[in-house]
C-alpha cells in the first residue's frame, strides 16, 4: 500500500486506486487495480491503448486510450509501455 507523508514523521496510508472497466464480450462491469491494467502509448491514437484480462470470462480486452484516459491511468500507477517507431 502506498503512503503519503503529511507531516514530519507521520504517514497515512492511501487507498488503492481502482478503475471501473467493462468487458465487451461478456458485458460484465467490474473494478480493476492498477496492477491488472497495462497501458501502451504509441505515436498515434491508433497505437495508444490500454488492456486487461476480464476477471469474469478471461477474455483479453484492448481499448483505445485518449489523452484523458492516459492521464488517469498513469496518475493511478498503471504500468506503461512506450512504443517507438523505427525511422
């Protein structure tokens, strides 16, 4: 669990960040921790996405991630992979 220092010598635990998600295959809705999500940032909208495995049906889910989603996921501690293109 992450902690944040409020004053000298005093720390308070922060609640884990949870993200709401849905599976397009089984239509389940659920919450996922940052460790259950992956974010890939590419050179375009088409190559920037997040992914996870549905906890209900086991399907691999990949969804596009716009600027706001990228900001929320990175701020919430989701592991990020930066995709590079070769020139």
